[in-house]
C-alpha cells in the first residue's frame, strides 16, 4: 500500500550565494553546503513526492496567523540579487492548501490565504522569496518543476502551536493521500562572528552546535526544549520551521541524518533529513547521491589505503586515534625523516566520505619541530574545529588525512603574482591576518582566493591590505 502523509522532512539553508550566478567568487566558501544540497535534493526525489511543502521564514509573517500562498502558478526569480534571468515557475496544489487550512482550523491555528500577485503588503515585492527559491533550485533539478509545491510562512506563535500545525499538515496530506516532503527552510545563527550580519553573540555557536547535535541524535525533545533566551541570542531563522516539521513527524519512529554544517560568513548553514525509519534508506539507492570521491573513499579497504600513507599522514592518524580513544597525546617518533626535522607551519585536514571533517593549522611554527606541529594540529582538527563536533571513535576508520607543510612566505605586490593552484595566500591588515591554502576546490582565481582570505580575517573588501604568498608540500 502506498505510504501517504509527510514521508520526509528536510532542513535546507537558503543563502542565495549557493546559486553560482549569484555566489560567483564566494561559492568556494560554501562548497560543503552546495554538495549537501545536491544530495538532499536527490533524497527528496527518491522519496517520490506527490507534492513538496515549503515553510519559509521569509514568506509573509504574521504574529498570530500562518500565511499560505494561494497563487497558481507560483512564480519567482532572483532579480533582487542581480540575476533576474534565473526564473522559476511551479504549480500550486489548491486542494492540499484548502485541506491544510481546514485541518489548521480544527486545532485553533489561524491560517491566512495570501495572494502574492495581488500585493497584500505594500512593502513586499511580488514573487516567491529566496527562502523558497534556493531550496527549490536544487530540488526541482531532481524532481522536476512538474511536481507541485505548497508554500507557507511561519508565525510568532508558541512552539506547541507550531508543532500542532505540523500535525495538521500531516493530517491534510494523509486525507488527500498525498506523499509529501516538507522543507523546513532556514539558516541557523546569524551571529557566529564579529563580522556577522546580525552582530556577534557567543551563544550563536552554542545554538548551532546544540541543534545540529540534537538532529544527529534524533533528540526531538532536546530540540523542542531549547530555551527562548538561546533562540533570541542566536538570531536564527530556521528553528520555527523545524518545530513545525517535527510536528508533521509526530508519533513516527524517526531516523535523522545531518549532511553538512558550516558557517563561513558568520551565518550557520545546516543540511539535514529526518523521517520515518521505514523507507528512510532501506529501499533507496542513496549511493547514487554521493560523489565518486565519497564512494571510493567509503569503499576503500582500510589497510590498503593506509599502506600508501606518507610519514606525516601516518603520524597525524596515530595522534588522532590515540587522543580520541584514550585522551592521550603521543610523542614524536625517534626515527624522523630528514625533511621533517626542522620547524614550519603545518595544516592538518580530515575528510570523511569526500567531505571536510576538520582542518586546523598554524601559519608559523609554534613548537620545536614539524612532528610536534603535526601532532598538535591533527588533534585540534579532530576535536577543536568550531565548524564540527569532535570526532567520535566509531568514525576513525573512515577518516582520510592530508598534511600541508608550509614553506616560507614572501611578500607580493598584487594579484598578478598569485596563482591559487600553486600558491597559498596570506592577507594582512594590522593585526588581522587571513590565510588560504593553495589548490582548494572551487577557488580558481586570485581574486576569489584573496576575497575568501579577507573574510576569514574580518578585513573589508575596500580596506588596504598586504599580500604574501607561500608554497606548501602536501602529503597524503
């Protein structure tokens, strides 16, 4: 029998710079999110939805009512972001809209039928907002634009009312025997750094870490019990859509999976899926969604892969495994190859399934030897990278390592002396300093390379800077 109702929920970030025509030089900084969104879209397609329901925090917002769009068809473009030629058209599902309004009324949640084309709010531009268009840009590539969508906002209602509204969405979809995927569109904290768009709060990082960990653990009660002061300090826009999505999953045995998390511009971007245990991976070829690099990494025999590792990679792996298993820091070996007997800055990078799992480094040596630098930075990459939770023992077998030993840097006078495939770059302004390693996927020009290094250092695009370049010796 066909399973109906809400069969899958996803948390999807919505920064417009994920669209290549908009992101341009910034796209390399959100590569993990872009890849995860592609996989998320693939998973949505494998759920075989009859309809995609999108909850956007940037749709019309009311204090005491939820807006649901009744326009049919639904149009939108990215003209507000300088790319008007990126146009989208989707069918609505008027029958499901009416059923959601009806079920919402039964539980006392007011739902406002809203027409974008008629205006309604003088200050709002017409057309779908980016909270809808960014996730659907990816999803429609997989499911096609023939699958209808239902679009709604959220409201400043108590979380129990939003949770109940999710239950109403589930009832409406089941009543009409629709297979629905619910997209909780939302970014996480907007206050991760001092250059963040909403200002800085140390609790922004706390919110992101707690929400992502609760999603990994399928800890629904943990998500629902996050205190209001943390939400206020985080400056987020994804929590309310997530609460509604959890309501749609109420009473089901859930499985969850976090595909990625990063916060390169002071805003947290998290991609996650959660849905019923039945059908969440058992009957789907999820391998099709993964990159060839990820598949080959996962299928690699551990002993065969490790046999070809270089000395610094073997040392980094030994350091991480000893620390994660026992909390102990290893000592450098006695027999050290000549090239690693000096001092230098070192970056250690960890990946799993082809995706970044941690990267920490030092621009200049901070210890007495390269080997000590490798040990310290490898442990830090596994346990202290603020973008990720600490590596668990059950992940150790899937980790792949690379170690970059930095050569002496030299000053340069301009972009024409840079080559992002050969040289790393250091950008300086007073005490602020940003570094970007060479040969990073998605960073193809010196302009892109310097722009990312500026952001890492908190240096504005119009501030004067000093540039240095350096070469690295990469060990795998």
